[in-house]
């Protein structure tokens, strides 16, 4: 299990935010005071004409990278949420298409699918919090496919409806594969290293500016550190869309089960 996912599962969101903010504020305030204590600020002023443009370049590069990662993670989270809704909708469509199938196959098919949806809700969603798949859901899905493979449509009407059901089943399987993949994969550790190390460099660079007003420098450095931490915190929350307090809920499947199978 990736470290980010372990953090989301074992530490409350409010505690994660608090720890990150305390570290950011402590680093900003402590760093400025330490540098002020060790070095005369007048020496820093001599290099402001060089340090200013360099800091601007560093800030722009890091801001672009941070914004890009945030947008990508946000889009992936939104896509995973839409895929979950679409996957549940495929089962609603299958339910309607069974109207053209004969008994007892129709009832058997609906019962098998109902058990699969229940397995997804009861077993698979908690497992996805840890980036794992559910063996119970796998077994329920296998029974659905086993039952479906034995059915032989006789009339043209049955063939048309059965063809639509197979198409929706295959689409649902593809959505499930994508859902399980999304639940177990996040940003590459190398990218997390760049984000964190880049943030440290950006904040530390501000320590070496010599402002006559200590309070003003402390305030500006702290606000910069807090802003960076808040964005990184947001990226962390959405990195694994099915883990943590911000995780995608199982509501679409619950609604399909309630509206069609009960």
C-alpha cells in the first residue's frame, strides 16, 4: 500500500490538515528567525537585485507544476466519480432489458446480478479503501457470467434484448477494471518528491531576503508556506479517489439496488 493511501486510511483528515499546517507554519517562522539570528540582514539586501529574479523564476516554475498536478488529480477524481455512476447505470439498463427475456432465466439473471451489486456494496467498497479487490464480488460476477453463458435466445426479440444485455455487461466489466485500477494507483513517488522538495525550496528561498520589518517577512513567508501546504493537502485527498474521507461513495450502486432490485 502506498504511503499516501496509508495516511488517508489511518489518520483523520482534520489531523492530516493540522499536522501539515503546523509543520508549514513552524518551518516558516522558525526558518526566518533562525536565519535572522545567524546572518545580518544587511548582507541579504546586497543581493536582492539577483535573488529577486531568481525567486520569481523558482516561484513560477513551482506554481505551474503545482497547478498542473492539482488539475490532473482533480480531473482523474472527477473521471473516477463519473465512471462509478456510469457503471451503476449499466446495471439499471440491464434490468430494463431483461423485459425481453423468458422465464426462468430472467429471474435467475436478476437474482445473480442483485447478489453481485450487494457484494460490491458490502465487500468491494471497503476493500477498495485499501486499494484491493473483493473476492466475494469476483465470485458473484463469475456466477452472473456462468449463468449468462448458458442462455440460448430463441426468438429474434430475445436475441435483440440479450445482445443489449451483453453489451452493458461488458461495459460494466470495463468500468469495474478501471475502478479497481483507480483505487490502487496514485501519483508516482518521484512526483511526490518533486512536489514536496520544490515546496521546501520555494519557502526556504524566502528566508534569505532582508526585510526591515520582521513581522511582515514572517507573515508573507508563513502565508506562502500555508498556501503551498493547502494545495498539496488537496492533491493528497484526491490522489486515491476511493480512500479517505473525500472518497467516492457507493451511493450509485445503492440507488440502483433500491430502485430496481427491491
